[in-house]
C-alpha cells in the first residue's frame, strides 16, 4: 500500500487547517516565551518552524483572485 497523495479539500477545510496551525503555533510560542530555558524549548521551536513552513507552503499554493477589469479588491 502507498499513501494517498491526492486530497480534495474545500476552501473552508484549508481555512480551518490554517487556523488550527496558527493557534497551535501561538500556544507553542507562548510556552517558549514563558520558559525559554526549558528542556522542551528546542523541540517546541522545531514544531513551530515546521508549522510555519507548512503554512507557507499552503499560502504559496493559493490562487489569488484578480478581477479582469483591473479593479483593486482590498481584503483582509
């Protein structure tokens, strides 16, 4: 058996994944900030780096909508 490499996620699915990763990164970052000399700090920092990398890969796979008539679409 080989792993499934083709997934079908909705935009909302991806949004939920991003929010969950951001929340976990925030909690890990708070732990590192509160106890920087902890024996767990290096492992927590590796997790943070891994999640940040994953969020970056998700971000770079997005297709950003630009209207054909050139209007600026602000957003947030």
